């Protein structure tokens, strides 16, 4: 590569050249005007200015340089850890050795965080100056090692191809790259990083690209590309030692890998590709003082008269008996707090409880006028507060969300007789505040006479009812109820009234057909055998079928009554619980129709039979339960599994009410809290003044985050439910969101409903351990045929890498300012000007 290099003070030279050129134009202005028209009026001054420019720029010592590289330059990839743990400031735990890279002179800083937080007074060590206002954190110290005239990048750029990458959550972000035959590095990012390694460190404690929530060190290593020479050393046809370029990765990290591939396995992969791995560790080797709120267990749905009971999981890395305060707030009001003392045991569990009545009243009062709510989203703020110095303050806070139900779901239970199943179901739902039960018994009750009465319910449980209990018109009501979003669960019985031909108007609802019972001997034998239950393989993760709770965060009674209990994420354990339930005997012999799903099977030595079958019908859901003996699951355990099963199944099957309801618009955004990566469904219903559905409108949801940024989500009208619109957001980043509606030709004042929800990140292990994992970094360096250095020993890396250069850079310089060509060009220009002036009679 060839280029022009100004070895002298080019700034002063350029300024002098411009000034003298302008002066020459002014002094000879009248003479240039007398040159007449045409090109000479501007060409003569141009020749004079160019000549003066060349003569003045001689002072800048212009030099023509030609850079070549003999052999193949190796490449060093610097991987800079940009995760949250690199924001910590701590004291390196070993004494400096052979340091050639500048480091902060005062390294024994108080443990602090780089995040914005109220300043605290730092202690003054004996015999030392007061600490600087912002002590450098791990990330800033890593940048100090890299940048500057004596940094790693400047000392290695003349010998190797260099590239600097920052490790993010899912990928490596390129910052810049350089080559030993190119004088200027190429910036590959728009963030305020310097384009020259000689520049000062770009960091002021904050990560310009934002802190990553995980440390995927192994994944980052596998994403490093190989040089052609590293992949194929003989590709050039040469066999000399210089024909193979060295490929090196230098990882700058605290070693706290907690996401993605195993870093040791990734290092082995790089070694197989002839890529050496060197590691530089940052941070203290001793656990710093820290207090962390690791998690909060609580019910997701409650009622205004309830008391919220839950647990905090706290990590204590404090001296024994250190005092701190755990606090929960709603808005600016403290609803619970407790003074605690460190037990010196690491992790501990703290129970909390507080009444919801005041929170419920405030949330209701905050609703816009004329707005009703079925569920109120509630956001709480939990925090730990201590006067002790901590390594990180960001892990002292955690938000959690739940919803308060304003109205109970309406459920209708209809049966032909008072069976054991019916009695237990009636008792179960009547004492549960999540449900408002209405029951009918054929023979002693009559069915509704008006269609509107039926549509007030969210869910219907239909037992072994004689067909004579309903007229054909009332059967049609049932079909319309499900089609418009209602839930219906058929519970078959030994009398099998549902097979009656008079039920023909609702046969299209059923997800099953009855099997032929020609061989009565086999049928009788099958009915007499005990049957175990088993979840189908495709539905092991279905929340409605989970029998085991994740944790006992509330009492069994409160959890069983909760309409949306938290469930286990262990499908194998859940399947074991199902198969351990007491056996049942009666199971209708049915087969699932096309388009239906078998959720649970009944298994006997003779046959497998569908036990619980589901199908979607219009906007609603229909379930068929082929037995009326789930009450047997109460044996020895009471309500534990029976009540949990029916609560979850009913919640899953019922018509989902829209949480916020205005006069003309209803809106629902689902649960009050979701995790990052989960889909968010937004549903809306639009009505005219006469409360009839509003169809064929362009409707959109306006989603706004906490910063005020907005985006639109178009909603599509549901073909089976006129006036009902829905749309799905694939995922959203963590944060709080508000949703409102926008509709074509719809008065703005009629769209005054709002809904809120929060998206939370899954618990990250990023700040679980705040020390430098020296063992991992040493193992990586050993496997990668490299070497480990603590940050205070990083200067030794130059000594290790310099002998690995695979060639030699040669620079050929030609001093233009001291050559005949430069002086001759000025003379030629002066001669041309003299000749043109003479031709015009100006001399």
C-alpha cells in the first residue's frame, strides 16, 4: 500500500500556504484583471497559488511511503466482554508484575457499580489520596489496557492484523479492525469508539453499546472466523515456517460465563482450527460484599379482599448480623417492610404478606370515567436497602406484577341427576371466589327461557342430561354460545344420554363419535377393568394439565383457590403424578374426530381410550370428558389434585373476558406479567351505541413503552365473532407497556380504554457470583495452547505474542520535499506563469 505521509507540522504549513496564496491574489489583483477576458483571469492566479502552496508545504516534509509485508501477517482477535458483571469496580487481588500497559494508579477502590445511583461517600485509606469521583470499573480497565499509545492495540498493530469485537447477548459486535500494511484502522461501528488505537480509552464507566444481560463466552469464541491460512496452512503452496499465519484470540473478561455454549468445549473447537486462545482476567478473586434480591414468589391472580402472601429469595454476602431493610412499594407508598439481619448463610427466604384492599381501591379509582374492569393489572416494586458498601446496586431491586380480579367468572353446571361428580364439582366451584356458580338439575329445574341468560356465562359444564330437558331452539343457543367464544365441557355418564338421537342439533359441537358396542362381552370386560390416566405426549406442557406446583409459595388452600396457579415445568414429574392417581372404571368408548385433540388417555390392560378430548368451535372451546369418576382422585389427598385439575381446566376452557370495558370498546392484553420471548395477544371488541358489534373497521393497537416510544399493531377482525378484533406481538423487550386503541371512523372519546402489562426478563445468573473466575480462564488458556494473565500482568502478553509474528513489514520512504521532482514542479509552474504573462504583455 502506498500513500502520502506528512512528517512535519502540516497544520502550520497548510495555514501558511493558504495565507500567502490569498495575499498574492490581493497584491496582484489589478494585474490579473488587465490580463483580459477568458481563462487567464482565473488561470494565472491559480498557477501562482499552487506554486506558493507547494513551496510552503515543503515545511511539512511530505514523504511518499510504500508499505509491504513479507510473509503472511497473523491475526489477533480481541474479544471484549460487555456483560453487566464488567460494570463492577473492585480491587485486583494480586500484586502488579511486569506491567508495561498503563493502569490506574489507585486500584484499591471501594466496590461500586457503574450504573447511575446516588453518590455515596468513599472512605479514605491511610497514606493515600482521596478516591476519584468515578473509580474505573472492569470494563473501563479493559479499555485502558487496549487503547492509548502504550496499549495492546498500538503495540501489536504493526505486526498483526487486529480486530476488536465486543461480546453481546447473542453475537459479537465488531468495533474496528486494522492491518499492518494499512496506516488507518477501519471503524466498524457507529458508537463513540475511537478509530485509532492510539486514542485514549473510550470508556467513562458506561458501555457505549449497552450492557449485555448474559455472558456467552463459549458462543462468542465459536463465532470468531478463521483466516484462510489458519484453516489451510498449505494453501499458498509454500512449506516454510512463515507460510502459516498465526491465528490468536485474546479474551478480556471476568470469566463469568453463564449462557450459550460451554467455553471449554468452544476453546477445543478453536484449537482444532489452529487458533490459540489467550485470556486476561478482570476482577477480584474474593467474593465482594453484596446484597441481591434473586426472586419473588407470589400468586398471579387475586381479589381485592385477599392478602398477598409470598416469599423473597435473598442472597446475603454481608458480614454476620449486618442490618438491612426489605421493602415492597406500590407507586410511592410502602405497603410492607421488614428490618433484617444477615444470617451469614448465603441465600435465605423471607416471607411477606400485606392486604390488597387499599391497592384495589386506588387502582379502581384511577380508571377513566365510564370504564369497568374485570382484571386490574398491578405493578409492585421490591427493594433491599443497606448502608453497607455493595458490589452492585442493580440486583437490589425487582419489580413484580399480578392482577386483581374485579368480577368472578360465571359458570353454569347442568346435570341429569345428583352424581358424585356433580356434588364435588358443585362444592368446589361454589366455595371458590374465582367463580360464581349457577346449577340446574333436570327434573327439579327448567332451562333458561331467554337466550341472553345463557350468554351471561363464561363456561358451561354439561353432564349426563336427558335430551328432553332442552328444546331444539335451546340446543341451538348452546351452539351459538360456543361459536361466540363460550366454553363448554361435556361430562359423560353411565346412562349416556348424550348418545340420544334427539341431541342431533348439538352433535356438531362434540369432538368425538361413539364406537360400536356389538361385542358386549368385550365391552363389559373393558368397563370392569381399572384404568390409569396418562397425558398424551403432545400435551405434556399444557398448563391446564399440570398437577404439581413449582413451589409452595402460598398455602395449599390459597393456591388451589387461585384461578391461575403457578405450575411446574417438569413434564416427566407431572406425568408420574397423573399415572399415580387412583384408577377410574367407567370410560365411554369413543374416538376423537378429525380436528380434535386427545389431551388425556385412559389406559387398561385391554385397551387405550381417549379420556379428555378438545376441539375449537368458532371462537370457543369444547371439551369432552369420557368419565364422571374424577372424584376418585380425592382418595387420601382430598382436594389436592381434583380441585387443581378442575380449576385449571375450567380457566383454560372458559370464555376469556376482556379486562377493560368502556361503553363502546373493550380491551384485553392478557396476563399482567410475561417473560421476554413470549407472545402477547391483544384483543378488542367494538360496539355501536345500541351495543351491536361494529364490523369491517380498520382497528389498530397503539403500544407505548415507559419512554413514550410507540408503535402500531394492526388488529384483524375474527371471522367467527363480528366486532371482535385481535393481533399478536411476537415478543417485546423487558419493560412496562400501555395499550390503547385506534379505530377508523370511531369517535376518539369513545376509545378511552387503556390496558397495561409488563415484560420481565428471565432470571439471569449474570450477577450471582461477582468474583473473577480465574479457574475457568486458566483452563481455557491451557486447552487453547495460550496463556492466562490477570489484568495486572497483561503487559506480559506483548512478550508472548511478539515472537509469533509470521512475517516482516517493510516501509520504503521517499522524501518528496527533498527531491528534484518537488522543486522542479514548482519551477515548472513559475515558468508557465511567466510565459503566459509575457504573452499578454504583462512583463
